[in-house]
C-alpha cells in the first residue's frame, strides 16, 4: 500500500500517492460514519523515521494558533467494548467472558477487553474482499463499494500499518537493561501464548498470525473513555452521581474504545496537541473527545500529543512499540540544535584578553604544581634555595615536622 512519498515543506511527506483511494475514503468515513467534526485540513504522512502520522495541511496560510480545535469525535460513534459485537462482520457469538476464560495467565487475563477488541477488528479486516481478485468491471465496482462502506476504510487504514517485534526490539532493545529485556521477552512470550489459547478456544475464520498482528496494533490504540451516555442530562445530576460514587468508593464508569482519527496522532515529549473529554458545544453538549492545539502549529507540521506514560520501560515498549525518549520520539525538535543554541557562547572565538587570562592561569597552576612536587620529594624540609621562587617553608612548622618524624 505504500506509495511514492512527496516532500511537503520539509516537515512531512505524504504517505499515499494521488492514485490511492484510502486517504479520501478514510476522511469520508470519519465524517460520514463516525460523525467526526474536522475543523482543520490534515493529511496522513510519514516523518523522517518513516513512522506514519497526522500532519497539518501545508496549504494553510498561517500557523494554527494555540487552543484551537482540530477535531471533535463523538463518544457515541466509537467502536467500544460494549458495542463492537453488534457491528457488521464481527463475531457476534463471542463475548469478553469467552476470551477471558481462554487466557490462562493471570497477568494477561486483565487484558481480555483489549484482546477482545483485537479479535473483533481481526474479524472485520479478514472479511474485507481483495480488490485484486476482481475479474470484471462489475465485480471491481462491487468490491470498491464494499471497501468504501461504513467503517471499512478505518479498518483498511489499521490493516495498512505493520508491526514487527524484531524491528522494535532491535531499535529499542539496547535502551533496556538486562532485567527489562528479560521482562519484555517474557511479556512477548506470554502474549503469544495467550492469543494462541484464545484462537484455539474461539476458532475464528482467520489465521493466528493475522489475529496476533491486528491485536498488537489495537493494543497500542485503545483508549479508556467515558460511556457514550455519560454526559447526558444536567451537570448537577452528573456532579451528584460523581459524589455518590466517591462516597461509595466506586470508580467512574469507563469503556475501552478505538478512537478513529485520534489514533493517528503520535506521541511526543514536546506535544503540540492535547485531548479534552467532556460535553462539547460543537455537538450541543453531547460527550466528545476534542483534539486541540497547545501552541502554534506550522503548516505541514506533525500533530503530536503526550501519551501520559505510567508504565515501566519494558511494558511501554511492549504496548506501544517504542520508548518515550527525547532523542527518539521528538519529531519537531533537534536535540543537537538545542545543545548548540544553549551553548553558543562556547563556540565563539576567544578574545585576546581571554587567551592571556587562560595562559596566566595555566602558568600559575604549573608553578604551584612544581612547588608541591618539590616539597613532596624533599619530605617538607630543605633550604629556601631549593624551593622554586625562593619560597622557604614556614619556620614555625619545623618543630611540628620534627616531632612528626620522630
């Protein structure tokens, strides 16, 4: 699916060529099927590290100011744990309990919701027809209609991204110590065993390798969000319900969801975007996820947010496929340029006065070192003539030296 990349203002490269229908199909899916309000033009591109991401349109006449919305995503249109089984081409007779009971390891049993979403997305993607198998124009048109219908463009975009455990470990493995590497390898092993058990128990109509790959992609994208109707009703009622839950010491309700469009926004330690969840005035007070700018964003610049890592290195690498290091994850910032800017004074040519001052200091250090070595070799005694510069030892120290030598 990768097409020839076109350079855009040196800030981002367009990933898909003009002949590809996937980007326009995806944006149409976001607006028509998921009812996402797109407030700014963006494009799907790649950064210099060949990582896919979302970029602000280079055709914008001026930078996007801070605190401006980029997209408003309704909560009631997401693919969540509670509604995905009702979507087309999913496994309607498989429940989260079936997935949880198939997992033998306690550590991974708590990830049953994420594995369940991965299983259902694997089913949706596996059901997509192969357009290359079309033998007539009529068949081609029929298949094209299926690929562009409903949430299928989103599934196609998810399927178009690859995940290689060998590449991830080769890229970031050296940043882990021996314990962290062992922990990462153990998690990877348990992950494959857990998915193998689920695949054997459910017996889905697709291969295990497909299930493993799609679930890894889903695992890095899932978000914990409020339920679709959480913000319905008055703010006073919600406040009273929240206080009641706190008094009863029960957690706020949440759902595990895939958030289209938002999952294209990569992580950065210096983000230019952030997420706000709550009633949206754009949707007449309905609950939504709003992606907005934190600072000025230049046309063609990548949109990045902070993932709020609360995981150790091994767990973060396992879930997201990268580590949040400044020198690795920052795309709009050059650490070398920052170093040169902060230490610019170190690279300026020295004045004649600074050179003479440094030479005087060096001569003084050499003289003091000579005095110290001479005094050391003579055991602290000796005549004044033997001391460089005619500096004789303090006579008042002689009695102490003699007693110390007795």
